[in-house]
C-alpha cells in the first residue's frame, strides 16, 4: 500500500505576528502538524500556506491528495474562493478533510456543512479534558478513557453544526463548559472530521495524544471507494426504451 | 393560531419565454402554487419573483416568513448572493424551506446542503409513480400508498445530497429509473424538504396529490421552537470562575 | 386542541425500600413527575407502576396515550415482555417516549435502540451543569444557556447509543466528566427523547428547569402524523399489471 | 493482512423442502454465497446453518468472525435467542453484519434496528433494476450505473427501518414499485448492510453483480477499530477528585 498523501494547510499568520506563537511553533504550526504525521510511515505529509501562490493548492495537487488537514484563524477571508471551490469538489469526490480548532470558521468547513459553525469561546488557558465517546472507533485508537490538555482556549455550546454522523469526543472544561469536540460527517464521498483543540499560543500539537488523534483521523478520512466526478447527465434513452427526442 | 406566513418563490422566466408553459400556468407557476396553498385556511401565502426589486425578499419580509417555497430552473445564477445569504440565515434561525423540482440546483439548496445536488434527467413526458415510504409521516397525510403523475420529466440517481434525515417518497419512472423524491433535513433550526415533481411544461402543480404534499410540507416545515440568532460570544467569565483577562 | 394524553411510568420500588427516597418523593417519583406535567393545562397526565396488574398498560390504554414517560432502575427485569412489546408497537405507530435517567437501561429503551445503552456512573452527589446545544430547539424553550443541578449522580461516556438524530443537551460534571444528556431519535413514527437527570435520592424532579424540559419533551414527542399500523401485505396485482398467481 | 473471517448463515430449510430451490442451489444457498466470497482471496468464508448444534455459532467462533452474512426466511423463529444475543453483542463490539433479502425479518436484524422491518411483497418473477445512489461508495465498486436481475420477488415500500446512515442502492421493479435496496447503519462499532435481492427460487446469488455487491459489503463491514466490550463501570474516584464513598 502506498503512503497516504496528506497536505497540511496552515494559514501561517499568527506565526508572522506573534513572538509567543513563534516560540511555541518555531517552524510554523503547519510544519509541527506535518511532522507529527510523519511519525507514521504510512503517511506522507506536505504543507501549504496562505502566502504561497494559489495557496499551493492547484487542482493538480489536490487531485493527488488523499487527506487535507486544515488550520486557520485570522485569515479565513483571505483564502481564495477558487481554492475553496476546488477543495469542496475534491472532498465530494472522496478526499478526506480534517478541520482543526479555529478552522470551524473556515470557508471550506462552512461551505461543506451549510450552517453557521458558531460557538462560544474564552481564552483563559484553562484545563481541557477530552472524553472518548466510542472507545472502539478508529479515531480513538491508542487512547485511554480520556486525556487532558493542561492549557487551552475554551469552546462551548451551542456549536452551530448539522448533527454529526458520529461523535467521537466530548470536552470538559475547567471553567464549566462541555463541547462536542470530535465530530464526523460524510459529504459526497469525502469524510470530514472536526477536532477541537489547538489554540496557537499553547503547545497542543506537541502533545502525544493530540498527535495520535490527528494521525488516526487522517487514516480514517482516507478515500475508501473510487472518485465520483460530478456530472448531471441527460439520459435520453431509458433502460425501458423511453426516449427524449 | 395565526396563519402560517408563506412566500412562494418563482423565478418566472419560463413563463415569459414559452407559450407552452404559459398555457399550463397562465398566472405563472408561483401563483399556481400559492393558490394551492391558499386552499388551506391556516396558510397565508404570498409570492416573490426574480424580476422584482431585491427579489422582494428583503430581510424585513423574510423575518416575518415562516416557510419559503422555492421553484427555479433557468436563472439560478441570477438570484443575488445577498438574498441567498439572507435566506440561509433565516433557515438557520428556524424558517422552513420547501425546495421543488429543479430547485435542486438553486444556490440556496446547494448552500445549505454543501454538496453537488446533481442528478440524471430526461424530458420524455413519461409516467412517474410516487411511493410513500412512511405512511404516518406528516408530509404523507391524505395520500394513498402511491400516486401517479401521468407526464413528468425524469430525475434519476445518483442524487448528490447528504444522507437525508428521513425519506418520505421514492419515485418509480416508466423509463426504468428510481429516485429519492421526498427528502427531509434539518439545518440549524430550519426544516428543509425537497420534493421532486414539477417540470414547467406539465400541469403537475394542478394535481391534487401534489398540492396536498406541498401543503403538508409547509405545515411540517413551520418553525417549532424559537429563533436562534447566530453569534459567537466571548464568555470571559466562566460559571466556575475561570476568567479571561 | 385536546390535551395531550400522557402516562408517567414509575417502577415505584425505591420508594418502598428507602426512607431517603420517600422523604424526597413522598407520593412516589411518578406522581411528582405527573404533577409537574399537570402544571401545563394542555397536558393530561396519568401514572402507571410496576405493582399494578399488567402494569396498567393494557393495549387499550396505550392506544389512547400520546406520550409515555419512563422512569425505572432496580426492576427493569420485572417489566413484562408483553408490555414491552406493546409499548414498542405503539412507539412505532407514533406514540412519543420520554426516557428518564436510569431508564437508559430499561427493556423498552434497549429494545428500540438496539444497542447496549451502557455508560459510566458515580453516586457522589456532585454538581451537574446542563448546557443547551440548540437554543432554538422546542425542548430547550424557556431555558437559559445552561442550568445547574446542585447534587446529582454522574453519568459518563462512553454512552452506548446509536448516533442521536439531534443532541439538545450536554452535561458537565463537577467530578470532571461530560455526557450527552438530551438525545432525540425517531423510530417508526415515534419520537424518543432521553433526558439524563433524576437520581432517586435527589429532588431533581422538583427543580423548575428539569420540569420545563420534561414538559417541553412531552410536547415535542407528541404524535404528528397518523398511526401507521404494522403489516406486511402481499400485493398480488401490481400497478403495472404484473400478477402473482 | 490476514484474510477476512466470514461466516455465511443459511437457514437451509427451503433447500430441504423444495425441488425447485434445490435445483437452483444444489449445495444450499449458504454454500453458493460462501463460494462467491471465496472468489476473493482476501476473504475466508465458512458457513453455519439452523440444523447444526448451537447453529455452530458459539461465542468462540463469533469472537473470531469479522463479518457475518445472514440469509433466513421460513425459520426465523427457530433461531435461538441465545445465538441472537451473542450475535448482537459481537456486532456492537465491531463485527460486521450483512443481511440478505428475507433476512429483513430475522430476529437479529429487528433486534439491532428496533423497528418492524416490514415491507410489501409479490412473488411474480418480475424484473428488478438496481440503481447505484453513490457510485463512489465502497459497496458499489465494480458496478455500472445500474444492473438488472431478470426474475425476482418484489419488495416494496413502506420499509419499516430507522433512517439509514447511507443508501447505496434503490430498486425499480417491473410491476411498478421502488425500494431502498441497499442500506447502511452503524450500531455500536458494528457496520450493518442490508441488501434486498435473493429469493430462493431464482439464481440471484449466481449473478456476477450480486456477488460483487456481497463481496464489497463484506469488505466494507469488516471491523475498523478495536473491540469495545460492553460494561457499565462505577467510577468511584473522579479525575477532579470527587469520590463516591
């Protein structure tokens, strides 16, 4: 089996602006996430950022991508609509999409889900405990009943999403909130997974359990069937011999 | 109980171009559909068309609309994005949306579902038989096990939609195809129903069973709870006393 | 509109055995819940208990019941299979079912969902905070963003249920767990709602917000369409003239 | 990768009673289905029948089974409840289940879905055309837009099932009916697929496309994650230090 071809999108804006973020992710968040994926020999990750031409997500590259991982926050609106169109098309054809943290407000996530994707939030560096709702689920492999992230931003309900096909994780926050933190959907032939943690000022993506989840999610989201390319054919002659003239 | 406030959107383009369509729907398709709704005293229908300023769908009118019925075909791209934004927002707040026939390719339907909404088709005036999948469903009230439309356009699978929450109707076509013809979704607080029949050159919307379905669908799609207006609040002080400074 | 005909099932066993439970619910839990429903003029509640003959749930009574509310714990296995068969049949026909707290392990809940319905638990009288996931949902009407129950048993994930159609509430527990506390399903024409709180030693069902949820849930679960009685007809002559001899 | 361990259950009753069935399936239907699976080197099929002791489905064998394929019709009630309990438990743990044709009325299918699983039917040997609703789905691999079965029993709507997670096939019948013929659900960690065709008097299971679907379904239903064994633990000491005494 060939390695899964993964692209990690990082908007790479906080890293340019903030010493604090740079100190946590000196190579940029996208490179830290890609590195965590590289620990798995069966995954071959690359990266893409906002600053590169056409976001280095041309149709040809997407066409050869099995799973796209998406982290963005400040610059959702700077992602070109053309790239969003392409990514949507590829997800419907079967490419997996793993959306991280503030990516809940990305154009592509809202495009595919059709809802507000709003939530409540607080940046207080509080403790988050992530519970596994289904210990047998592929995305929960290698985890215990729960794991903790010592300092994170809080995301709270109501989370403006369509009902997930499956919920893999719930979060408990020190401040008193609870949240649907790991959610699965299928759109067309593409599997979509949303995973909550990952505020830019905390070393969340350096944490082993978080890396395990992202690796699991990438494997889970990999295409299963064949590519279904969108079309709207006019079937002029029917199986039963009815004809359109 | 006050009457349900319904707006029937008709793009009203075929009616301007085609003698045949005009002969079937002399007042325009939107007016025929509205009239069918008016047969029910508890429904107060109005109309809106592409040609009117701002499509006569300003925020103030949508704000007082319980259910929007949508028929469009040739001019999906002429519907202003601003109106689509408004309609999406209102559906998420709780307004019902009933999408008819070629409305499967409308901007608003694709926006809310996030998928291609493609299908196969044939205009051969063949017989369609619509089967009830759940005789107890509110949208199927007053129908028998099936009803027939003598002449219709065919729509066939694959239909590029997210899995419906519920399927109320399946169609059987004389030419040999089958189709998911009555599909329910919820997005935010809005209920969405897609109903397949209604090609512009056939008197489908004059048929009693079709009118029954649309009336039922409007009642089913009416708002149930309260309006949830989108926001993304920063909860700086938590219930457990954690604070964001 | 006639009042909703509701039956509150209480197994009524703890009340016989425990002074503590009797001090909290002197008339029995079922009567306290029924009384909370009676506060709404549009709801006409009765009760049924394990000790009564045929659990006073004969087919004739179920046939005239719109919504059944179910609390049980110690004596799930003493509920007769015949009654469970009847209740299942009526739910599929359209009767609503509201399952409370330890009712997660009742025969009827497991029968309708088909899964283990297991969870983790702790009786430590800790604080529970219940968050609303969809403020516009009919079951959340009249509530704020969250409400608290000062002392409750904890229920934790994994909760062995099929993916809910909709999640209305999440719980946060003082001890550190989170839980899917308000879950909706539809089976046949019956709506099912599971609501977590209600340990027998705490005055949970005397709390205003809890009563509001149960009243809302009863209204939400009321039958919408017509009764669909199960059958498996042999259609010997087809609409297209194919015949079985 | 080890071969998938599959057991094909056949009740093997028609074969004892009917010359016609024996002439179509001289080795029994279960052996024909198993042989079709054997064509795929990655699948290692065995069989089990009603007549064998404990239906040769002891816990030890189920424990080492990845996917169970189920055909039954006349003798659903003779399947022991103990075996049904075991199979349900294993499905929830992650074993796949592929239910064929009249298996819609088996104890295990009704147990896992919780609904009536009723449908309408006609034995007239009419033509069935099976349409693919999602050409990219793993279960549809290797198929064209549709395939035909020259002579089959008809199954029609209403089909008394919970809304499928995904519908892969719709059937069109010569007699005029349509049906949801390929339906996916997940219960616990087990994937369930229902596939409509396969009346005992027709050579349906000798047809290449039908064999392709069953092989695809077996691969799709294979366990993905780890086994989750049911339990309901009392967590006496909480992560936050709350204790049950």
